[in-house]
């Protein structure tokens, strides 16, 4: 695409028409308008989305200016006091910020590793099931929790892990694995695992759907051919199913990496308590408490800029790596 | 090539559709002023930072009567839970409701210039409000620098005398009965009663007895865990601060050595297995479920937080179960301290209702007239008592609530409130407090000694009789023993907005809410180490600076109110 750019070489003989910079430009322009005309319906159909993205994703970027001001809501834009990078300096010198960052990354990476692998494995296993009824049943049951709100899930989890009549403690005590009920919810160092486990339980089935859809797109002839060649079921999974959904996996993985810092805060907010605060405080909760709730809009914006910048960097890095290694990427 | 692309187009498209639908919705309501602003029907939008699950859009009896009399309909929005970001969001977007009850967030609105100065409006259009706050007008002013009136303090009644105690330390009536109604004055008495009953009754209704549990969920840790520390060591409620009454020097109250002893007692209770192990991990609903099971012998809380759970017990047909509700006792660390719950803080001012710049001048006048009507005798009686002939009768010049109405009020409160609206409009109306009588010699509110005694269930009456009291308040030290406060109640004052204060305050709360539970749950030998470590963290420069800012705030308040020595 970039080969036709003009004016790159000033030593060219001006007499040669082919190297005329204007000619190149005209050609390129013509090309664009011609394609545009040819594909006008496609362009027209994508227009609403471009507008949507512009309004909801690009216009709000104007608000980033807030991070460099001492923003007071009552004042107009030109009356604000500009403070440069003051809020960022404050952010990067706050211990609690690093604590929140650590927790966010920890839960995010754990969620990514476990929450990414399990749906793939689950999808492949489901795919191997023969009884159609049973398969449908398992699929439905496993994705139902997705529709349960975190408030309810948090209630269920705390009840299950309770020391008084909690199923998990009853089971462990009943099996004589432990002598006394464990206070799961009071142990900070276990908090990350509890969050990850409940997240897997809630979202596993739902995340499986996409892979199952991808698997159905694999040409059945490939399986038939491999069976003829004497491939076992495991061989088929390894050599046909997995490579067949590889593109889906990489695309979803890259997108998830982009959201590494944006893991929301409902889980942590609802499952956490004062005792485990050191492990449950995540960036978005930090931004809420130390930014918005105190009316420190500028500080909150600074946090969200940090979030976005890190996300973009991560996304491009991972995308670049994938491009190099597997020739698959989303950009 | 094409197939490869198609493979990933599907998930991307799916993901973006999910994203799209998630972004749908949004709000776009704004109140449009009716043409006839001066007297015609008008709708005001209103926001309250408290939650209210009983609101039915003024379709209740009292609401309908208010609309009929004033022509005003309120489109009210109540916050959900302890929602503190809503007001911040309003400030950020610049879109305000017409009337607002922002609780602790008043200063954010003032800073944004969103509130209307009510001084002249009250002076010119609100004779009832003027009469009501006559002596306390100074206490309505915002600050020493900005002496405007932004908020009419409607959360507290003017001239309020409390006739009943809802706080202190709670002990189950059944425990008292079985132990022959012992005196409950100190932590030792309290602990002994719980221990004794627990030893005899390790299970209740087949389930393990819970000797003592507290509600420490989220911000309620203040109510159930940290506030009792100053209560038990003889201080009135000044939020998170101890204020020296002479110098007004303020410090976080947990720094007082007496309070450490209180927490040491909780630590001991925990290590002896008397304090519920789940105290610091349970959510409010789990706490309430435990209480409504009748297995909890003692809790330390305010009645408004757990009364919901008691309703189930009160409605039971079993006499023992009915007896498993709580009595209130002024328990302190030792005899030398006095419970200061009933200290006379004067008119505390504080939380209330304000008008926003969303209203045009004519609408502001209409709105203040509306509030003024609520403050009139007619309005107050309607809000507090309901409709004559329906919810109360006048017999020999006395307002009397018929027994069947009182029964519904006590036993079926939620449905009763939804249907009648009685009690629902009190927090938005400027009103007189309990114990104030109108021109006819009747009390404005329905809380007066006879009425309170009537509202008690039989087990409560029986227990009180044993203690030679008519209400729980009788057990508490009376106001005249306790002195007065020059700054009212500090938890009720607008918090400083300076970020040097807010950030350090939040930080101190993060520390306290983490370390105090940790100290209580530690083995006894480690308690001192953890607690002292917390004090050290609370002595960091920024927190000490925050205390200084608060000290200044108190000094300014005393000066503004003219209550100094």
C-alpha cells in the first residue's frame, strides 16, 4: 500500500512521466473513489458503526484534558486551572495504586490462564459427546450461571464457604480432611483464587459457545479422512479440532489481553470484605473510591488514562507477537 | 484466505454486538415545568441519597393528600444502598434534579454551584419554616466563609427529645429472663450474662447458639464495631473523631487508649469463642438472617439496622421465640464511664433537603412554598399521623391512633407504609421532633411516651417492668448528667472538601477497617502489636494534617453558631 507514495525520491528525472509525483497521487485517488463507488453499499452499511465508534469512543477522549487540570465542574473549559502532570505524579507516588495494580494484574492473569483454557477444553470435550440430548443438556446447564448477577453469585459463594453450615466446610470436615471449619473469606491470600474459581464457574459455559460454533465450522471430511488413516480420537482432537479453532483462539486471546486491566470490580466489590482489602482492591475500585466518590474527577481521569494507555500497549505488543509467530492477528 | 478471515469475523461481530447491547439504555428524563408555575399542578424531580424501597410515586394516601393540597407531585429517585457516586455523577454531568437530599455530599454540590441560597426565599415565602428554625437559623448556614443556607435540615426534628433508646448494647430478652434480670451496666456484666446463658443453652431450636455477633459489612463496620468503642468509653457520637471539648483539638477516636481496651475485650470474646467467627466476613443479609433465627444472644448495633430481622420474631406464635428480641443497655467499659447517647447536642442541623439551580426563580418560590406547607401544622400532622378519621381519631381534643392501625404499624410495617405513606415524607419535610406539642396540646410526632409504650410488644413490656422502667431510655443516663456540645454532632457537619482532607480520611478509614478486624481476630498475645501498628500508621503526616483541618472546621462551626465559650 505504501509503495505508491509520492515525492520520496527527489533525484528522479523530472522528465519521466511514470515517476511524476502528481501522477501517482491521481492514480491513488482514482483508485479509492472507484472502489468506494463499487462498494458503496458496504460503505453505507458500515457508516453507522463508524459514527457510533466516533461518538462513543473518540469524542469522550476530549475529557482526557481533565487529567491535566484541577477540574471544577462548575467552571467552563477555559476557566479551569491547568496543572500539567501533577495528578499523574500523585498517582505514581501512591502505594495504594501499586497495590491495586498488583491485585488487578494478579486476578486478571489468573483469570486469563484458567478462564481461557478451561472453556477450550470444555468445548472440545463437549464436541466429542455423542448423545445429542445429553450434550445440549450439559451445555445449557453450564452456561446458565452466566445470566445470574454477581450479587447473587457472591451470596452463593459466601454461603458455600461459610463456617456455619457452608457446604465446602461441611464436606471437608465430614471427610476428616480438616478438623475445624476454615474461614475462607477471611484469608486475604485466598481471595484471588476464590474470585478466579467463581468466575470460571460463572462464565465457563458461556465462553464455550464461541468455540463450539467455531468447531462446527470445521470440514467433517477432515475427520473422515483422519479416521480412514487410523487416527484415534485424541489424535483427531489434537490435529484437527484444535488447529481448526486456532484462529478463533488467537483472536479472542488478543482481545482479552487488551482488557487485562479492565476486569471490572463487581466480583471484588461483592466478594471482598474489610479483612481482605489488601487483596481485593482493584484499579477500578481505586478509581471509584479515590476519584469519583471524592469528587476528584481529574484524578479519576488520570487513572483511566493510565488504564487505556497500558491496554493499548498490551494489545499492540501481543498483536505484533502473534503476527510474527503465527501470522494471525486482528489488525 | 477468505475462509480464514470469515472464521474470525464471526467472533468479532458477536463480541461487538454484545458490546452494543450493553451500552443501550440510558436516561433522558427531565422535569418540564408546567405552564402555571405559581399555583397549577406541578411536578418536581427529587433525588435522595438514602434508599427507600417503599416509595410508590406518591400514590399512597398521604402522598395523594399532599398533592391535593399543594398541587405538587414528586418524581423521586432514591439511591440504592450506600450509593455515594450518584451525586458525584450529577456534578460531573451538570444535570440535577429539582430537589435534592444529598446527605454527606452537600459540599460537592455547593462547590459546583448547584444549590440555591435559600436565605431570602425562606425570609419572604416560608413563614412556617422561619418560625420553626427561629433560634437555630445560624446553624443552617453553610460555613464561616459562605454563610448561605443551602440545606434545610430535615433529617432531624427541631426540639427533638428522644423517648426511646435504639442503640447501646443489645441483649436477648430470653437471656435476661432466664438469668433473673441481672443488672447490665459494664462489659463484664454483659459478658457474664452471655456466657452463663450460652453454657446452659449451647443450641437454640436445634441449631448452635451464637453468643455475640456484629454487623461489620462495608460501612456498617462503623455502626457495629468502631462506634461502640467510643460509646463504651463515655463519648458522644462525633463520627470518626474525638473532639476535645475545651480546645476543639480533634483526633481519630480510635487513638484513645481507652478504646484499645474495648477492642481488647472483643479480642478476648473472639478467642473465647463467644464472638461469632463470621463477624467480619458476613454480609448484612447473613447477619440479619442469624438474628431472625433467634439464635443470637447479643449484638452491638443500632435498632434501625436490625429491626427488620426482629419483625419475624415478633410475629411468631411461640412465646419463647417472641422473647428472642433485644433490649438496649448503656454498657460501658467500667463504671467510671457514662453512655453519652442522650447528650443534648442542641439542634444538630446537618442532612436535609435543598433546591438546585435547575429551578427557575418562579419554580424556586413554588418549591419553597411546598416545603413550607409541609412545615405547617396541617402538613406535619398529615405527614406524621396520616389522615384524620382513617389513621387517627380526635377524641376529647386528643389525637389517638386506633388499636388496629397501631397493630398494623408494629407488625406489618412495610405494607402499611407503602399503603399509607405515613413516616415516608418525614425526612423530606422540615418538622418538629418528638416531644414538641402543637397549639392544641398534641404532640406533632407519634413518638411520645404513651405511644412508645403502646408500640412495645408484650415481652418488652414485661422485661422493662422487671427493671422498673417504662422505656429502654430510662436505663440510660439522662441528658442533664451529660453536659452539652458546642458544635452539635460532628458526624452531621458538612465534611471539608479539601483533597488533603478527603484523601487522608479515606486512607485512615482503609487502615482502620482492615487493622481493627485483624487485631480482634488475632491471638491475644498479638493484639497489642497489631493495634499499636495501626496507631503508628494513623500517625502518618497526612492523617495528622487531616485532623488539623477537622479541628479548624470545628472551630469555625463554633464561631459561626456563636456557641463558643
